[in-house]
């Protein structure tokens, strides 16, 4: 026959107490879990808070969310057309249409280049405020 080890009459030691902090979408939630059986209750509470946070979250309108990138892309298209595409187009048009060559005059540099100053100010301030939002932790 096989020998069995002696059964100890000692009670098992409870797990050590612990405190955990959980970060859910930039909302700090502190949950004290002193014993192991409360883990299920703590998880249910966390799930409830996550659902409430997602329901109450104010969604930005897409125009408000994407206006800065849209301004950057628009300025890039304006510069590309005025300084690259239209001058090349004006050089090759006399070849295909048999007309006299007329040098391209930049549209955006008329009036002292005010459009470039305007876009520079708008995009500069927008980039600075976005940087401040990231520092604060706002999405």
C-alpha cells in the first residue's frame, strides 16, 4: 500500500490585504479589495463605471474634431497648386494649345501674401493649443 502524508490541522493563511488603483479612460477609480471573494464584486463595479463613463462621454462633432487637420491639408493644397502645379501647367499649356507663353503669377502672393500670414497664424495657434491639450491630458 501507498503511504499517505499526514493531514495537517493548521488552517490556511488568508491572502494579504491589498489596495489597487485602476485607471479607466483617464478617470481614476480606487477600489479596495481586502479579501479574495470581493474580486468579483470589484470587477462588476469597474464594469459598471466603464459603461457609465462611455454613456456620459460627450462626443465631439466631427467638424469640431477635424478642423485643425482640415486647415493643414487645405493650406498644403493651396501652396502645392499655387507654387508647383499651376506653374507647371502654365509652362506646358502653350505646347498643347498653341498659344503664347504667359508666365505664372502667384495668386496667393498678391496683396502681400496675406493668406500665408493668415494660415500661419491659424495653424500656429491651433498647434499650440493642441499641444497644451495634450500636456493637460485632454484627448
